[in-house]
C-alpha cells in the first residue's frame, strides 16, 4: 500500500517527502480534536439565546448541513490524495488561478485560528489564575505545540489520543452528573424534548440564525484533508475519516447540549452568556464540575485544538510553497522528523505576534476567521460539480451533483449570515491576494504554469 500511495503522489508531480504513518483512526481522532468534542461548552449560551432554547435542534440541523461538505471533501480527497486541502482540490479540479485564490482565502482561516485558540484559552486560565498574565499562558501553549508538531506527526497523533480521552472523560462526567440532576429534579432540572422542538417559540428563521453560530463548532473536520500525504490505507482513508469524525462530533454536540438544556430549562435566566455552560455545570454538580469544565475548555482549545490547527496550516503553507505560490523556504521538510518544520515555526511566530496584538480584542480576531473557511467550502462544492460532472461526466448524480448543491446552499446561507465586519475584512484579504498574485505573475515574471506544479 505504501508503494501505491507513493506512486499516486508522483503522478501529481510531487515526491513523497512527509512520513506516512497515520491510520484512519488517527485521522478521526485528529478531526475530533480539531473540532473539540466539548466545543459547545464555550458558545452554549449564545446558541441557546438565539434559538430560544432549541440548542440541540440547531446542532442537529448543523450536522445535516455540514455532512454534505464532508461528502465533497471525501470525493475530492479520493480524486486528489495530496496535501493542501481545498487549495489542492481547486487547483487540480478547476484551474490554477482559482486554486491560488482558494488557498489564499483558506489561509485567512488557518493563519488566524491558532492565535484565536491561544487567546481564548489563555484568557480562561487567566480568569482562574489571575497572577499569571494571558501572554505567558499563550506563549507556553505555543512553545509546547510547536515542539510536538516538529518532532513528528506520530507524536502529535499519540498526544491527540491522550487529550481526546481526557476530553471525553470530562464530557462523560458532565452527562452523568447532569442525568442524575435531571432524574432527581435538582435545581429545577427536568426531562424534556424542548431542546429539539419548542412549539411556543419555534420558527425556521430563528433556528437557522442559531445554526449559523452552532455550525461553526464543526469547522475543523476539513483539516483532516491536509494530512493526505501522511496517511496509510489508500485513497479513501481521508474521506471516510472526514465523514466519521463529523458524525461522531455531531452526536456528542447534540447529546451534551440536550442534557444542558434539561439541567437549566429557562435559557433566559443566564447571568452571563459567555459562561452559561459553566453555570449549568455548577447547578448540576457544584463548583467542582464548573471548574472542571472550565479547565477542560481552556486546555482543549489551548493545547489540543491549537495543536491540530497548527499542524493543518503548516501543511497548507507547505503545499502552497511547494507549488511556488509562497516563499519556498516554507516547503522545507525536517531531515529527521519528516515534518514541515519551517512552516510550523513560522506559524508559531505569527501566532505569538497576533496574541500580543489581540490578547484583549478576541471579537476582532474572531470575526474574520469564518469568512475564510466558509468561502473555501463554497469553492469546494463548485469544484466537485465541475470536476466530476462537467469534466469527467460522472454518472453518480447524487454524489457529484445533488449532494454538493445542497452543501453549497447550506454553506451559502451561513455565509450571508456573517456580520458585515467579517465580509469587509475578508474582501480586504482577497484584495491583498490579488496584489500578491499580480506581483508573482507580472513583476517576478512567473508564468501561470510556474505558479502551480
């Protein structure tokens, strides 16, 4: 199987440089870590408020929508089993110019995500340990993650397993304690299906507004595709892992938000939406559970999620630099560990700078991240239809036409729900990309065929 993978990679004009070591379970775990099984902990209050308490319904609709995007990733990862995610898919499936700008747009998401995760987790720990400044926590996280990612993808995979187990333990404890509180009516807790459907408050527009926030918890499953050149098991491994990771995460999201809604039935009485879930944990089990869920969120975002994010963006930089769309030093691979170590260090330095700038401006940093991810998802669905239906005349109408159309419509609905600030900054980033592309083509005199191998 190794030789088959190597040959297929060479067929796309590349040589095998990264180490192949990841199984489908490693990829699923990576995807779960990237999405964070306890992601709703941090945004539960906002989703509950907008959905009028129908949080589980918002996540259920979200997973139905995002599964179509996962299907599109599966189709393209099988056709092009190479690193670079949607950048590589658009380059090979559409054309090199669109591929360049798709890669540029996804960088807006990937470059900023690690910094956001460091800031959020460091701020959470600073609230618990105020004597230690936010920047100290953030720099510690950056240093730890950079070392782990450089040492090798196998080390990252092993570390991910440990962290995932710890996250699942915390989640299981919350669900168990919550179920006990519900069965005994502690603090007004009671069994109910209102988290899925509340006839007094239901309206499709209202629920879909909540979905536009809840669906962002799923972002990260796409990062699995960046590890295509480090997997074993054949071309379908990445696609299968992408779909399974999304389904697993979705089930966990629905379950924990349903339990939380039953422990605290009246969403209108939260004192602070930022920490609403921790108020729920406090009511269900007391201060120890509140502290446990708070710390779990901080370390899940600061170590596990940011570790996965740093690994993903370093692979995108590696892929774009290898194609001469970014400075080629970013494509250097460590001679011993076989990892894109220069790209990894670059992301660490950039994250440190962004943390220093945005340590007290989380909202500004958050607003533009989703623009990059959602825009690239739209291009992904168009790529599936163009490559399979138009270029290769596929007979699989469901997989290569209906599914990507449905995925496009769902993502487009979420995209137009982004705030104006995010769209303005996203447009500015694209303008910078246009200027950069013009410099590559007309000033550095690179021909289009030289911009992508």
